[in-house]
């Protein structure tokens, strides 16, 4: 399988990371998060990236040492590695089969809450 590596910068955000996925020509994409910058620390950011990757038919993985990113990624079944070498040697997690929820499956929430 072909792999494309994208190095994110400290000034990048979820929008620019999603935009970079638009240019991926491989079956797998590895996002390298910067050591400083604290990007993609919200679970929602990772979910949006996961959905974009699924929409484009690519498998997503991250390189990060940030405990917050690692915890959220594991909850979403996104592979997280500590180094490029580790990402090449270890098995990548399979993405969830259903990243999107149908409208009928969403929980009903009262409007006056």
C-alpha cells in the first residue's frame, strides 16, 4: 500500500489539515503533528479528520506524543505512533466501518433543554 506523509505545522488547524487530505493520492496517510502547538487536541477535530479520510477512501494514522491526542485517537480507532519507524513496523488499526450516523440513529434531544 502506498503511504503519503503530511507534516503539520504549529500554526495548522483542523481546517488546513482537512484541506491537505484533498491532495492525497495514496491509500494511507500519516499526519505528523508538531511537538509544540497543541493542534488537534479536541476529539471533534480528530473525528472531522477521520470522516474526511473515510470520504476520500484513505486510512488515517497520526504521529504524536501528546497524551490528549493519543487518548482521543484511540477512542476513535485511529492509529497513533510515536515515530515514523514505528508506523512502518506496527500494524495500523482498521477504521470504524461507520463513521457517519444516519439521521434516524441520532439521539432525540428535547429543544427546551
